[in-house]
C-alpha cells in the first residue's frame, strides 16, 4: 500500500482521483491547494504526488520547484488540461515524473501511478545496495563440521523462523556477522533488505543520523533529506554490530523502536512506523554490563530474546583443516595464483595455536600466505612469525622448528625476512610492502642483526638493495 498525495482545487476532480486510487488499496490524502499540501509533505513521507498544474496561489510548477529546492525526492505527476500541455512539458524538464492530460480515465491514473511506484522502488533498492556496499560486508557461507558449529547451525534454523530480536554473542573474529546473515537468509524476510550498522565506527551524533535519518537542515552539513537504516530496512532486517558501544541516549531511542516499532528522523516531529527484525552482535558480557549500569538493563532483555553464542576457533579446532583449505583456495582463485603447499607439521601447529583473533586471524594468515608463498612449500618456520598468541603445546619439536628456547620467534622472523628479501632480489621497499611492515622497521631489523653479527651468516642468501 502506497501513500499518495493528491492536489486539485476542483473538488469533483480531486474526489474522483482520490476514490480511484483508494479503490486500489492506496492510502490517499487530498488537498485543495498546493501550499497546504506542501506543509504536509514536509512532515510526512509520500510515495507519489499528483498535482493539478493550474491552481490559485502556488501552482504545480511552483510546487515542483519547492520540492526540489528542499531536497524532497518524490515522483510528481502533473494533471493538465489541453491548453496547458506546454506547461506540463516545462514541469517534466524540472523533474516531474509524467503528466496526465484531462480528461483521463481511472485506468490511466492507475497505470501512471504504478509506473511511478516501480521507479521509486528501484531507486530505494539502489540506495539500499549502495549502503550495503558501504558496509563492505562479504556474504560467505558458514564453514564448520565440528560439534560446536553443528549445534549453532541447528539453533539458527529454529531462531530464523521467529520474528523476535536476536543477540549474537562471541569474541571478535568468530563470524558473528555471518551468523546474522544466515539467520536473515533462512527467515521469511529473506527477500527483503538486510542492512548493517557498526555502532562503534561512528560518533553518537553521526550514528543517530545513520540509524534514524535526518531532515534537510537538521544540523550543519545536512544539505539534503537522508533516510536512516531503520527506514531503509523496513520489511527486512537491521544488524546492529557491536551494539554495546551505543551511547545511553541512543540506547533509549533503540529501546523505543524495539518496543513501539516507531521513530522520528533527526530534525523532524513526524513519527514513522517500521516493521523490521533487529539482530544485534557484541563481544561484551552485556549481562554483566547491565548489572554494573554500563548498559540499559531493559534494553539488554529486549535484545537477548533469542541469544546465540558463537564458539571461538580454539573450541572448534576440528574445523581448522576445512577453513584453511577454503580460505587458501579462495585467495588463490581470486588472485590467479598457485596455491601454497603445506608441510605436515603446519596443520599440527595451527591446531595447537590459541587463535586469539579467531577465524578472522586464520583468514588473514591465509591471505598473506597466498601472496607471499604462492606455489611454495610452507613450513612451520614460515608461519611462526605470524602467530602471536600462545600455543596449546609450546614444544619446538611439535612446531617443526629446531631453534633454541627463547629464540624461536626471533629466529623465525629473521628467516622469513631474509627469504622475502631473497625473493625480491634484495629490494627493501618491495620486501617491506610484502611483509606488511614499514621500510624503516625493516632497516632497523637488518641493522640490528648486522651489529649482533647474526646477519653475516645469512647475508649470502640475499643481496640487499640499499
């Protein structure tokens, strides 16, 4: 059902158009002058405006100019008599969607209104797509066959069929956003938009505008009307990532949306209703935060109607071989490179590692290996410098390394840097870029090894470009 504004100073024409469109299940508001209609359009969102071209006071062309000046983007259809077709053409040049020449039939009205609604829907879908791309979210399949992941996936199937709010809990890097997308895609709202907002990435003022939208002139820099994520996700799903970072005033506003399904844009007093599902994620213990008054307790209970806890990678080590194969294969296919070859001790090392960065850390490691070690044999010594957390078992033999105690990471780092120097024929800038470190950092390390005398024995492996 669309919300349509009809403006005509002739009562018979105005009532006829209103009745025709109301019979098609549209919500229609009719006005006998453009100024009165303009006042309402400023306060309320309409999907289509139909206006007579010639009226006392503000006419159809003047109304169109005012709408464009205020940044209100709504399809406008002008209704014109035979003698004012040239004025209708002027209105088209100003941005009117189309015109109807009087007299016209009810069917003609319905056809042109439906075309306008379809175009508005396409514009909305395009805006949603742009916002989704801005999120830089990657829609990947959930990967895992471990008992812990099977339990999560089974729970998702039940949760998805509900309309209740979902709170996804888990450490950073466990794939909470992927879980949220899986819930949306398995739900009855799957054919509707899903948008994401990172609550930690914006200041409270910008986040309020991002969530609720704002009117033109609501604050400095608000040069046009902007719809918020709640409005754009109407009918679908809104993901609030890192919801624990919401400022207290925004927590209160979010609670109202969850309870009443309504909100106001920043700078507007018009209440708008929405029908959407909210999924929130956090790596915090919100129950403990609520107990310490760091997070609203009533909001916590509203968010955690259906809690889903995502296990860290160290609790699903059985999935590491499958994840490794998937990530390395994806990186090789995307970049057109040959896959690296892993020595047997590599998998043992990866399964003994603690993975403080979880699945995201493993994926980043695979990306790095896909670039630096494409087509090469990868050993435990190759990847050791990139593993910064503790090992489940810290023995050097289990890691496939023969370094002395206390020097494992130090020597492995030196080995990796020298091998990378060799690959780039001693070119420092290329080596630093490939390793993801600064050129100055690389230079300081090389100087330190020279001063210690540990570099000389390895120098023959790479002719360093100064």
